[in-house]
C-alpha cells in the first residue's frame, strides 16, 4: 500500500464510495457536480479518507472547517499532502 | 406471507428479557444471526439458551447503552468480529416513575440517557455499515406513553416521544440509501416492567383496551419482524401502535 501514491489511494476510495470507475475520476472532478455525490456521500467520503490516511494525518482526522473546502479530487490530494508536511515539520 | 431478509446480521438492545428477548428470538427464528445486547453478558444467557434450543444463532454483548464510549467501542468490536449490522432494534429501556414535583435530576437524566440517547449512539455507530450495503432496517421501540403522555412518567414519555422525532428525521436522512427507520409503540404488555403495576391500576386500564386483554411480548415481536423484512421496504418514518386498540 505504501508504494501506492496518495493520488491513487484517493481515487481508489472515491471509486469505492461512489461506485464510479477509476478512469472516470479526474483530478479536476468535483464531488457534488461531476461525481453526483450527495451530502451523505460527502460525510462518508471524509470518514473514508480519515480511515485511509490516519497514519499520515493523525487520529484526529479532518476537522469540519477543512472538509467543507474539499470540493474536488485535487483538493483532497493537496490537503493530505499539506497535512503530512505540517506533521513532519512539527514532529 | 413468507418474509425475506437479504442481510442476516441483526442487533437487539435490552435483549435479556421481556419484549427485547421476544424480538431477538423472533428474528433468530427467521434465520438471522442476532447480537443480543444487555448490561451484563450473563443477562442474555436465557435469551441465548432459548435461541440455541430452537436452532438459531445468537451472541451476547455486555454494553451500557447509556454510555457513548461503550457503544462506540462495541460498534467497532462488532464490525471487526461479525461485519456490518443490517438490522438494528433499539429496545433497551428503563423507567424511573415519579410525579413532576418529586422527580430527581437523576431520574430524568437516567431515563433520557438509556431510552433516547442510546438510540442516537447505536444508530450513529452502525449506520455506515448499512449505507455501504444500500440496505438497512432500524426499529425503535417507543411507547404509547410517548404518544399520549402518562402522569408520573414525564421523563419516560419525553424520551419515548423524542424517539419518534428522531426516527422520523433519520428516516428522511437515510431513505436514499434504502434504509428504513420506524418506531413501534407497545401499549400494556405483560413483562417484568409492567409486572410492578398494582392490580388496582391494571383493573382501571383494562376497560380502555378494546381487545380486552394485556398484550404479550410476541405481539410486539411480530410487528418488528415484519418491519425488518424486505417486504416492508415501502414503510419508513412511521410509528405503529400495538396496544389492543387503546390509542386510536
């Protein structure tokens, strides 16, 4: 799993959660617009990201004010990378 | 009618006796694996023995349903050990009757926590397993006290009425995931909980029940079993009164 890129892992989760083919999920795809996610999907997606990346971003997960800003696939990848960087800078 | 159940893991709280025991037995009879929750693991031994005797499968779990951390931990254990629960019956309940002027904070808080907050904890903990499967059944056992009020039961009636509003809200939230949520409101059912009522009170109640008898636990579990089946898939957000016609 560790040799899979963040991008691949994010897309895999979105594919599982929303029942979409991986090739249909582009970096610029927006969850509610392009991928037809509803509010319940968004909550479940965030929970799935928290689970998948708990080692990288910590057990506290993704605060609500952050999760509200995650609109596209690219947003999530950037967010996870930023959290990892902040964490390693601190640690 | 033959009832069908596409997913086979069910959880019943307050399954050690009375209505909860009957519900656990009835669901096991339908071929479901039933997780029986009560305060102590020993509490469910009777239920487990009865289910085993009739060839069913059940497991006991000791959880204080009023404790959010305990319920969260239990949900995690359940997921790891048995997988996703598809049928959840929130039946655990207590009474601490008193007139308003004499009611202690603790009597109010305990009854609200065990009857109402517990529903929230269990539903929140188990619903993601249902959304993933795109199938789920939630049945909350409320009471006629929650519909018409009952002198001496302000705490209990508030909790039971709260369960009805809770049930309607989650029915709306979860409908798109093919999860139904309903409430069942028993009237006077012969269990340990009503056993304590005086003969005098029982005599006064009977004339108000058109079917002229107190209910038995199986009257409730028959309704619950139906609501949990695939065949009940167009019914959500409702409260079903099972009380011999007392409230109508």
